[in-house]
């Protein structure tokens, strides 16, 4: 179970880190499967010619097990609410990052969008609103050991509170991925940390947490999944006499500090 300290960290800083959230053996099995779809050799750095390779959804047993451990399910209940999230059978997309001099083109600060706009096929037009429609958590699953040199995802702590304030004037419609990204300079003052850890570590993040990729300066490819946890029903921010989840509490905290 998450301690009260963990829950308060999630509310105030925007994330909690869970070590040993899934087995290292499952992480190794996942890497073996992913290498089969990468046009490169695991032991030959001369074949690592791209800074990032993006792979799609996988449904093999190791993937399903990694996202459905008892520890994670309990944490989902504590952060989102029991019965208020949908179990996953996959881990979404995998941005596999490789060491090298070439700069990746996807290192901008952003908040992951959660529901489609006018064109569902254009992710840049997807939207985010103040109730976080369509996303209960942002999750970062580490499938390889990640040090500060291994392109850890950059996180702006406390930025989720500012994002709640940015989204508030736009109501249910919210903002597109790009329109919100243009406003995130207001979070530049937030402390930056890297999502480091051993394989098997999971970062459970508030859906409004501002984050970014970065260049890889280590020696070995970095394997990470970043699936959303989907809500079973819409978040409630103004229920009279309600008991709010930590996700809802953080949004309300951000709005109250306007």
C-alpha cells in the first residue's frame, strides 16, 4: 500500500515512485520481445542509428503481468478510487531511446492529451480539460535500468497544480495538446527531476504533470512504456460533501490557489 507520505507527495508534487512494482524477469522478457521489432542488434551499437524508435501495443503475458500486479492495483485504488479505473491488458507505446550524438525531435515540455479533438487521427489536436477527461494517471514503466545519463523522462514537480489553473478557464472543451504546450512556460520555475530507477520501477503521475524527453548520453538503450490509466467515470471536482480522490484533490488544490 502507499503510505500517507506517498499520497501527500502525489498530491503536492505530482507523482510517486514505486520500486519493484513488477518483476525484473518480466522486464527482461519484454525487452527480448521488443528487440524482435527493432531494426538493430542488441549487442552492436553501430546498428543504433536512430535516437528513438517507437513501438506499438503488445499483449503478450509479460506485458499484461507487468501492468496488473497487486501493488499497482492497490495504488490505483488509493490514487484514483476503488472501482474508478479500468484495468489494462497492454502497456501502450514504447519509445525506445538509443545513445548517440543525434538529437531527438520530441524533447519539448508537454502534458499528455487524453481525448480526441476534431481529427482523432491527429494527436496534436487531441485535448486536455480541467476534469482530465479520458485519463486517470500518467504512468512511466521502466523496463531497463535508467540512470541520469540514460534519457530519463524529465518531470517538473508541482507543475500539475499550475496546469489545473491554466485549464480552468476553458471548461469542458479544454485545450489542444499544442495550445496547452504553448502555455507551459509558466511552469519553468518548477524543480526538475529525472524518472530514474531500476527495471521494475513505475512512476505514477498526476495526469496534468508537465514532462519531457531528453537525449540519451549513456551506454545502453532505454526501454520504457508510458501508458495512461483510464478512468471508469468522470472525475468530480465540486460534489457537496464528497470525499475526493488524490487526483481530484490535487486539481482542486491547484484551482483554489489561483
